[in-house]
């Protein structure tokens, strides 16, 4: 299997490590918006169907198809394959066009082991997404990416207020990636 192009990988592992604590605290850059009593608690938590619908929209390669799923606050942070981050939906929409222009087709499938936790009007989901991509030069590639998404219940719907997409960096052949045994076998 071919490796994901290096331009899509730069700095992603470090960004993932740095963003996890912030995801647990609150959506990054999110200002507390006044909400009515009705909007304070969502009627139900987001589903893996919503996760897949998000990636189906991205697979159209048209950010306008995805826009209704995202909050539009200027300070929100979105980490994508490249560049490292976008601040606010307007920057994300504009910047991701360059990334999407590299593809002629993109198919994404959220794995069945994705997990969603909801608390009040916030929800956090994490999972692995499998991609089948065809680049403009005709090269095809399949790869798995990590996806963490934070939703907020707003205006009667779940909107993405933060997300992080990254691909693990592989340094060697698969046998070098075997789990490390934490026990002392020689003692």
C-alpha cells in the first residue's frame, strides 16, 4: 500500500497529542452563546449515521455540501490533514478547497467501532475513517485516518464546533508497529 502523501501528514501527530486535553475541557475557541432553556439539552445524542453523513458530504469534494453541519463562529478551531489548522468556518471552507482540489474522487467510511459521548448540549465522538482516494494525477490510495469531532446542540441541531482529522505516521514496515510488551520477561 502506498503511503499517504507527505503534504497531508506534516505535523499531524503532534497536533493530535496537543489537542486531546482541550477536547475534554470544552470546544476550542467556542464562545458561550446565549441559549434558551429548550436548547440547553439536546433531545438525543448524535449518531454514527450523522458521522457518516458528514463524510458523505465531504466525499462530494464540495465544502458547500458540508457547511450546514458546521458552526460558523470565527474562533472555532478545525484541524485537517493540511495545513495544520483553520480558525473559523470561513477559513476552513476557503483553505480546504486547495486540499480537495488534489482529488478526483474521495470515498470515506466511518468504522463501526466509533464512539460517541454526549453531555447536555455537547457531544464528543472519536473513530477511524477509511478513505479511498483518487488523486488528480490518477494515483489511487486507501488509508485510515483518526477523526475526533465535537458537536454542540444549536438551533435544534448538532453542529460541529471542533474537529481533528489526522493520519498516523508510519516509520517502518508493519512488523515494526507491533504492540510493545510492558512486562519484564527476563526477570
